[in-house]
C-alpha cells in the first residue's frame, strides 16, 4: 500500500487514472449523482465519462446496471461511497473482471484499522476539504493497493510541485475562516458565504473554469495541509463514536417520520432524506438557521444545461440520479451536532414548507433570496445610481440591509419565486455608517472598480450627503419598493407596504418619508392611494428630481380603504 498526497481529491483521482494509462477516447464508468470534481479529471485526460444510474435507497451506483455499461473501451470504474454508504465491492469486482476499480472515498473517514472500503480496488482517493469527514483545508490523497500502479505513480509524482506560496497563503486563510465559522456556530451559512466570496473573487472557488489549462493538476498537497493532516485525521477518528450516535438519532427520527434511509453505516458523512419539496425545505431550513445540505443538486453537481451536457451527461439518461438531485436533502453527521439540533432538523421534515400562493417573508433570507432582491433592484430601478454599481454590489448592500437592526426587508414570493420586496430604515445615515464600518472589506472589491469611473464618485458622495442631511422630515424612510410587473395590481404592493408600516409602528415611528423619482408614475399613484401627503420636491442627484411623501403610520388603523 502506497500513499501520495495531492493538491486536492480530484488531483489524486487524475493521478490514479493517469497512472492507469487512461487517455483520449477511453471510457471511464462513474455514477451519476456525483460532483464535477469527479468528472474534471476525466475531461483533463480527454476520457469519456460513462454514467451509471444510482440506486434510490443507497445513492450509490445501481450495480445491476454496471455490466451493461462495460465495453471494450472501458479503462476504469470509479465507485463512490456516497454520503459514506459503502458500495458492495465484491460484487463490483466480479462484474469488473480485468477493468481496474477506483474507490471515491471522499465521504469516508479513513479507518485506522483497514476494512474492505478503500482497500479493495486498485486505488482509492480521499478529500480533506470542508464538508468532508476529515477537514484539514484543501487536499487529497491517493491510496494505491496495486504495486504496478504504485510504481508508475511514484515515477510521475516526482514531476508534481508544491502550489505557489501565494496559493498556499489563500488556502490557509480559507482554512482559518472555516475554523472561525465552526467556532461561532455559523456553519449553516458557510457554503453560501464561500459562494458569495468566490463570485467576488476573494476566495478560490471549487470548480475550475478551464480544466485543461488549470495548473492545479500538477500540484502536491500544500505544506500546511500536509502538516495538519495527521492531527486532523486522529481527531476525526476519535469522533467516530459520537458521530455514530448522531447518525443513529437521525435514523430513528427519520424512519419514525416514514422516510427511507440508506443501509446503516457507522457513521455516514450525512443522512440523506428524499423530500417532496426540496426547495421549500431548504428555504425553511435557512430561515430557521439550520444546516441542511442541498448537494448533489444535479446529476453532476453543480453543472446544469450546456455544462452538464459538456460533462457527457445526457439529460434523462439516469432518472434516479435526476430524481435524487430534485428531492434529496442531507443532514450533517458531525460530533458537535446536539440532540436538540437533530430534533430541529427532524422538525423540518414534519412541517414541509407551505409552498403555494403569494407570501411575504421577513427573513432571515437565503443568499439566493438576497440575490433575487439585488436582481429585481437592477432590473426594476434600472436607471438608479445603485443599479449602475452592478448586481454583486447590490447583493452585498441588501445582505447588509437584511441583517441590520436599523432596517427591515420584506420579500414577496409566489410559489417560492421572489416577486417583489420593500425595505425601509429607521435611520439611513446610521445604516450607511454601519455599512461602511462592517462591510467595506466585502463591498470594496465589488464597488471600487465601478466607483472609479468619472461621475460615479460625485454621485456616491451626493448619496452619502443626502443620507446625512438633517431636515424637518422624519428619519424613518422607505428605501426601496419593487413589485414585478406580472403581479402588479394583485394587492401585493399594498401587503408589502402594510408589513413595513407595521414594522415602523412597532419601532415607535409615527411618520415615514418616501422619496420617489419624478418619473415613477405608478409609485406616485400608489402613495396617493394609501393617503401619503406630498411634502415637496428634492433632488438627490443634481438634475434628478424626486417627490417627497410623508406617511403617518397611524392612518392604517383609521382608514379602512388602505387595508386589503
Ligand atoms: C469532494 C469530493 C471529491 C473531490 O474533492 P476535492 O478535494 O474537492 O477535489 C470527489 N468526489 C466526491 C464525491 C466528493 O464529494
């Protein structure tokens, strides 16, 4: 048995397949309901992925379909112990004949005493990034059982280099950020945070834009991960018993609620459960700040559309994998999950999201919902200054608005689809100050390139000056209000407005101002209808005239015309 350490799990898989001599046009069998990390190495080698559908209860390869997938061009079979459920390797080896079998052990804690898992095929690979049983930063390992393969790989390994030190530093920072988030107990937002930061270019994302050109496939494990790995592995092994207890609790609860769970393994990485309304459940989990996994979201996570087809997946070819992507959520099985956490997770299964019909949500919001708000702002307030900063900057802004105690954001959804929102602040000047203090480091990369264009700086300064200008008007104000065209006139605007005015009342505000661009005719009509007074005209940006309205929150109770 020989081990080789690589930059990450997929690099280890690539090295194994390369060692096996897999090249252009060769077929490699994989299961559908996997992630792009498994397919990237094949693309890099110009090999052809052949997808085998999964079993609906184990989420691993349906072995009754394996034999039919093997052809004269098959050069390897990759089996994946999905969520930690072991594949029946004896059966795989019988079907495989002379074709080498590689085990994807990314979801397995490598046992101290070696059992059949990870030791049966010619080689196995592990991954040590976030979300895996041993978290050591980004890294991967190949464990090679076949002596000939080991010899080839040893020779090839000499050409692998450590990652450049700049990358090493970024990866170390990411690992530390993960540790901090774990300490703070905010792992429920971690995935979304990474996605957001990687869109802003602040962290290295999980999937390469160009696999063929990526230098990562020639890198060894970073030095810091290599240093950390023995300690982190020992720690993970010590936690196995506690994790088994957590898994048993989930299993008992999930079975009691009438859902299927895979054959018990001790312990799985996650407990997968197929639910009727995955989207709704994940939204509800986010609202309750519960950590529930959405992967794999497609047969080759996270690829969709043309990217999925470019990965060689033919839509409709693996119906069980597509079904699982559509329905399966998973609960984390970590040592720090308390019985209370398990109960809260199970409660989600007991109360599926209400789903249909327009509803107004008050947060906490998922990142997808915040993005939807930013996109609505960009399209519906297309000519505004903030829209000119772009959707990523708006996302940062609205995330702040949603989380700040100076503000309220209400989002209208119809059948889960965001269709409008309203937001207001008790004190916009305080909000702006707080935003600059807390978010400059997230906002800067999105904002700076756009602000550094002629004219923009002046408008930004005007916006800040406006926010700080004191006058005889109330400080409480409606910051933004959007209802998408298809749902206008359905009373939704009224409902959103009411919710925000209720919030202002609860915070002791009796009067609220609304500043609306002169050309926003629908808004003027709406404010007149609800009984707001026109208090005058202003111009926030030189040359852009606006009307200022004042609304007395007490009006709502007295004026029946304004209640829907
Ligand atoms: C995470 C993962 C990998 C590869 O991991 P990286 O270290 O990110 O390259 C491979 N297979 C599966 C099933 C995984 O979940």
